[in-house]
C-alpha cells in the first residue's frame, strides 16, 4: 500500500466512523455531510468523491461496523439453518447499537427513495435471497411443506420486524423459537370449517 | 356553537388539513410547526395552545383524515372478523395517501420518543387490543388452536407490515388471504423430526 493509498484508507475509515457515531447520537435525520466531514477532519469534497449521498455513507458505515455477522453460513440441517438466520436477525435487532440504527435506517428510507433503493440492493435482497434459498432447500427435503418461498420468508421474518418497528420490543431468541414452533404447527383449531373467506 | 367556538373549530380544521397536506408533500421530516402555521393562516401560538408537539399534530391530522375506517366492528364469525381486521390493515397500508403517511410515521417514531409514545397509545394499542380480543374469542370457539394471543397477532400482522416497510410492497387482499391460509395450515413438512433447536 502506497502512502497515498494509506492516507485514503485512513480518511475513509475516519468518515465511516464519524457517520456511525453521529447516527448513534443524533439519528439518521440529524446527520449531515457537513457534520461527518467536520468530525472526520476531512473536506466535504472528500466525502462526495467516494459517496454519492448521505444514505450511501451511512449504509457503508453501518455495514462496515457490522462486519461479516450479517452472513450466517448454512450447516446443512435445513430447519436449523433457517432458525439460525432468524436468531441472527433477532440478535441484530436487539443489539444496543446496531438494532436502533437499523430501525432508524428502515424508518428513514420510508421517505428517502435513494436510501430505499440502496438498502434494498445492499441489505435486504442478499438476506432475502439467502432466506428463500433455505426455504426451498427445506421444502425439497420435506422439512417444511411445499410453500411459496417468499411467503414463507414473510411469515418467518415478519413477526420479528413487527416487534422491533411497531411494538419497539426487539425480539429475543426465545421469541424466535416461539414463532418458528407456532408456524410449523399452524393455527388451525378443532372447528376448521368456521370463518372462511367473505 | 358560539362564534368563538366556530372560529376555534375552523382554525383547528385548517391546522389539521395543513399538517396532513405538508406531510403528503414533504414527509414527516419536512414538516415544521412554522410551516403548518403559515399554511393554515394561524399563529404558532394557536398550534401550541392545542398541541404539545409536532408529532401530536401530525397524528391528529392522520387520524382525523382517516376517520372511523380504522375500526372494524365484529360480525360474530371469529375467523372472518380476524380476516376483516387484516384486510383493513392491508387496505390502509395500500392506500395511496394514508399508506405512505403511516409508513412515514412509523419510520419517524424510530428516533422520536414522543411520537413513538403517542403512536403506541393512540394507534397501535387500540388495534392490538381489538386483535388479541378477536384471537381469544376465536381460540375459545375452537376456530384457531390455543395460542398466546399476542404471538398470534404478531404472526397475522407481522407479514403485512414487513411487506409494507421492508419490501415497500403494500400488501394486497389476496396476499392477506395467502398469509391466513398458510398460518392456519402451518409449515410443517413430512419429516417433522428434522432441524430442531440447536
């Protein structure tokens, strides 16, 4: 690594750290490129040279801080792999720093189309793809019945996000297990004929 | 109604309409009390006399515009009542004006504790209470099996909110029916022994 590269990398790290710290303190809404530049000790132009928008800096800061923990490699037991994916999401949502920042990012993207597109591409879709692949493998193995993999992914992950974003009670590992057990067993009662579609 | 009361009511309506319109155009983040006052043609003091914060005005504006549609009276068929509650939520999330505003409000409350508390008390908890009561009645009638009513509510509503907030694809009526049918039937496959807890 040349001296120029090293200085660039130092600046990049300082910018990401500054963006992460400001988001922790003031939330996404309170972060400005000016604030990041000031805290990182760089010019605004340095930031705009590498990132096109506030959202892309903050997502990089989030993913950089998070590291490889977002990826849960499969172990071969299909249902256990799905359970580990859910535990991993629950851990993330319950993490004292990453959880609120992730909720804040999801909140901010509701009225920030550039952030929404970036989040879809870099965070949501890779996790989604991993999940639907695991659902398909579990279906093929007969561990869960044949079901649309996207619907199954919604059923598995929806309750966790609902807890975190609407109830603001990050899901625990025990809660994940309750969700999975309830989903496997189904909700049908002893009088299944009642209450059909209208 | 006296002339003073009538003027008060006119000012109140103008403020709520202004808050609603600004939220539609600029989102919650872009709304200021100054902006609402200016658009409604009132002084800031008039707003602060009736509302303690930006969040309370916006929630009032949202609920006032929404009217009584948030409430779905029960018809007696327990599963159909639950299905109608879910359809109602899906309709709300898919509505061209209310859906994005609701998503924006849920987004904003991730870093706005006053708004979060208000939203919990005035929007979330009444719907939650209605849902858990319906789940309990459906359990008692044997239409759905015995299950913790809060867990069942998460399983039912979680996927809808997940679609709206994470995937940004507001749920359709057909999607609601797919969720309910999948939940009733359960996900268990033909080899239920596989993939237990770790």
